[in-house]
C-alpha cells in the first residue's frame, strides 16, 4: 500500500485505512520516497463503508462470519438492522450499504475488526483499540453524527452507565448517539423501537 503523501497522510492513518479495509499488516511498515509501504494480508473481516460528508456513521460492535463472507454489514436475516433502517427512512434499499453511503450519506464500520459469532468473546482491550481508531476516523472524515449500534463497546470505553440517546461525550469532535444492538440475540427491542432510534439519530443532523 502506497498512500499519497498529501497533507494529512502519515503512518497512523495508513495503518487505520489498512485495518478498515479488512487487512492486517505483516512486518513493520516502511517509509519510502514515494510514500509508506505496508505488506498486508487479507483477514476474515468486513471492510469499512465510509467516506467524506457522511450524515450518519453507524458503528457496530464487530462483524459476524456471515457479514465477513458477504461483505454486507448486519447481513444475517435474524439481525433487525436492515428492516429497522428501511422503516426509519434512513436508507431506501435493503442490504445495499454502498447505496446507503452514496445516496443517503450513511456510512458503516465496527469497533472491532475481528469476526466472531458473538460479541461476548471480545476483549475490553479490543474495544479500546477500536475506539481509538474510530476517534481518528471521526476527526478525519467528520460525519455529522456517530451512532453506536449496541451499548457494550461504548459502556466499556466511554461511560459504564450510558443509556440510549445523545451522549454527553463526543468522539473525534463528533456528537454521539447510542442505541441498542439490532442483533437477533437482543430480544428487548423490536423493529419499531430500533427504527425510532435510527430516525432520531438521523434527525439530530438537522439540529447541529
């Protein structure tokens, strides 16, 4: 990987892009005259679907194997994300994340890149490392709202007593909305409630 030496690029950002694309580094990165050279290896993960001028950056806990295989966040049909997002009006096409980004300004990433069947196996250190990466992403891409989908990561890293809604703390200077997980394992919330949270998060953009 040889990123441009334009303003703002450096080793840390290059490694963040590698991680966000679903790769791991092999050996130490090297500075070259033409940029930063990084030897990478593909990992079973899910690439970020993000860009500039995002209205809403959705941050899940970590990818499922189904999402890693398909390249579609929240891919499993037991997950209520896509039905809730469609019902909220935040997106207009089912399981088309690039359409969501390009036409609605809705980006998607995860706190932790490691693929697991359950978020229960994620270590606190992984959430903290992921949080630092998301913070740098928000400083760089400046989405209007960062919406954490699932309480666990935010409660571990930012506020152990946090409840759903707009948070007192920002990430990378970006306001944060916290909502319940859309996983099928989370039986406390239905599609209607999840859609209401997504709609509220999106509507906050117009109040900033």
